[in-house]
């Protein structure tokens, strides 16, 4: 997956870190101290579909099947989407002042690719 | 940066956050909503009287004992924002560990009664995998009891599943006491039954059998001793039958 660096318009991962102190959420979220709200942006030209970053994408597999059968995938739009997500563990207070530790799956975008 | 003038703070212009553009604030709001949604919360909790730090630190230390770093600081795994899990199945499951601190029953006759407030957050279908009550049993100063006997039985009363008000069940545990220390009492079935009934309040009674003449007392909620405040630890897993895909 590509990292966005301001020089490419291709599908890439834009890093976006939010410090909980800056939004005043550090009073109820004990850990971690911030959240990587990364997202995907950029264009996906036809040749990018099926790039290594999205090899595991179900959608890419479908497009490839269309290709193999001689159908024209060029008419289908390719999307810049997260292709790898990771879990985030959070420790926080709930409404009843209990401490909750929760492992939240698919919270952080690790890689982007075209599908 | 603007040139500094005599008497002005040269560092004042540094480190200031640029004002967020309208796009940024919209994005921030979207991220906030995303986090709350993933935690099954409608809004952020309103923290008006935070849990005393002593109670918090004790509970976390007890739960993560053996995971202290060389520098003596508490290390909580997987809380750096990223986690590595072993299998895909683990990724699909949302697990929660809830630490609830005891409150005392305001009724004057119930000085050995505790209650915990834990709701089935966001009405999600939480399955209790394990629940343990942590009690600190305190040896009173010598002379307050008969002396050398240190084996006691602690009985925990809880509301029986499907019972009416006033119907209680109990479990008990024999405890060998050498010094004042923490002890755990398994509460899995009792808490699971209350979660299934959707009850928010979990009443417990603590009774020390044959402790009358002994110098032993469970420390219940004592505002002057926050570091020994009883707590309940519930390990739960979110069950979502609609979206669960099992590999065969």
C-alpha cells in the first residue's frame, strides 16, 4: 500500500492521528492516548485494480474473474478501499464508572488498495 | 514566525495548533461518532466524579500482575492502539473486560451488602465468559480476636436466577489467611444470569463464617481505604448471531 505524501494522486493511506487530550476525551478514555483515524483516498486507474495491496480483496477476485471470461472490466469503477485493518484495544470508563477494556476489531486502517 | 519583541514570549508562537478548517472539524466529528458507534455508546460518558486513582491502580495492578515493566510502570498489553491477534476468529470477536467498583448499600442494616452497576452495554448480547469478585480480607490487629486461627469461610450471597425479590443463593470459599490480602470469588454463573435478565444492579452480600471471634474482616467500601475497595471483573464476549460466520 502507498502512503499519501502529497505528491501522488493515486490511492494511498492518509494518516490522521487524533490525540484524545485535544478533543477533551482523555477524561473517559484511559488508554490509548489517541486514535489513528487513518483513511484511504486517491484515484484508482484501471491498471491499479488488483495491485498487491488488495490481493486479498474479494472484490478484486471478482473483477479478475470477469477479466478471465473476456468481459470488459474497464466499465467497472475501481475503488480505493482499506485492504488491511487492525484491532484496537481500548480502556475507558462507561456511564456507570466501570472500567472497560475492549478489543475493537477493524478499527485502524493499515493499508489501502484498489478493488 | 513573527519576530520576537523585547519582553514577549519567544516560544508563544510555537507549538500552537493550527485552527481546524471546517473540513477538519467535520472529519473529527465523524471520527468521534465512529468511535462511539464501535463502542456501542450513544454519547460520551459524563464523568463528574471519577473513580479514585488508588482504586483504579489497585484493580489494574491485580489484574495485570506479572506484567509490570522493569521500570515498575504498569504495562497493559495491546493498548498502544494496535494489537496483534493470532487468528482470524479472534479478530471477529469483540471481547470486553469490565471492572466494576463496589458501592455500599445505603440501608443501615446491611453493612455487609455491596452492589455493582453493570449494564449490558448498548443492549448488545454480551456473554459472560468469566466473572470474579475481588475482596480484600484484612487481618485486624492482634488481640482483636482469638489469635492463631487463620482459616475462615467467606460466603457470598447473590440473587438467584429467576427468583423473586428476597430470594438469595450463596457460594462459599474456604480461605487460608496468613496476612491481609486479596481473594477472588467466582461469580460467573450469577453474573451471566443477571446479564440475561437485563438487570443493571448486582446485589451481593458478604458474610465471614466463624469470623466473629477472629481478627478477620472483609474490607467493604471504605472511603478512607480506596485502594482496597472491592471490585468485580467481568470478561465478556459480544455475541451477534446475525453476523456470526463459523468456519466448519
